């Protein structure tokens, strides 16, 4: 009887000692990485001579698209670029920033991306009078770490690289194709404040978001 009591006491002591070790091992890992939202507000805005700018998402990802695994999706990055860089600076007319392609796929050890956008300029009576198109493609090595965390980190860097190229290409194509619609005089009002990720800017900024069909209950993609 005494031996049984001694054995039970030893087992209880081992359990008390091992519990903190287990808690330390199970919950003491490194915190998940934090990815800063893409922002382009540090770049000089492109002031279009229109009264408002609409952002339209016409991209529907295919079954093999992995952009949705990114910390910030390509569609979200392109929207943010439009919010930060395109500013309505006119009294009439409108512009549409259309996301036509925002795909990232993986084939073996290779990531491939294709981004394509278009800017259409319309008069106040709805006549399209000018447009510009910008497209970039990029390929690179897939992350060696194929876990969820590894893919998020790898895709974040991959999309960031593509967006740097898209920023340059968009400005070049706008100046080349719709340069007459870029306001060159002094701004009559400060540009709208940066928009947090995919949030809608206030109505006074001249923006409103047009979601891609079919619409959902909350109006997001």
C-alpha cells in the first residue's frame, strides 16, 4: 500500500514538472510575421482631368490561381495603387480603372504572374474619348517553404516586385496614351488621404468602387 502511494506521488510530481515544459514548447513559438499593406502614397499622384474615378474588378481567378494565399492579394494591391496614384482633378467626366488580369500561378518550382489594367476616359455624356493599357509579367522561384506561412511570405515579395513594375508601366502608358487628360496646373485641393487597404474612400474624394459580378452581400470580392 505504501509503495503504491509513493509511486502515485512520484507520477504526480512528474506531471507537475512536465506541464510547464509542454506549455512552453507548445505556445512559445515565434509569432506569425506581420506584412505591411502595400502603399503608393509616397509617389507623386497622377491627376486626371475628370470629376470622379471608378475602380472596376473584371478579374476572375482560375482554379490554379494562388494569389488568394498571399498576405495581400494582387487585386487588393492594384486597387490600392489606383487609390493612391490616380486623383480626380476635373469638373466633369469620369475615368474607369479596370483590373483585367491579376493572376499568380505555380508550376513546379516556378511562380508566374500576369497583371493587366486599363484606364478608360469618358466625357460627361458617357462617350469614351481616350484609354491606356498597362501590363506586366514576371516569373520567379517558388518558396522553398511550402507551408502556409512560407507561401504567404514568398507571395508577398513576388507581388511586391510585380507592383513596382506596374507602377512604372502605368505612369508611362498614361503619359503616352492619355497625356492630354493629365492635369498639369496647380492642384486646387490637396489629394485625398491614403485609403486603408480595400476600404472605400469618402464620397468627397471622387472615388467609388464597382465590384465585379456577381455581387455579394457586403459588396466585396
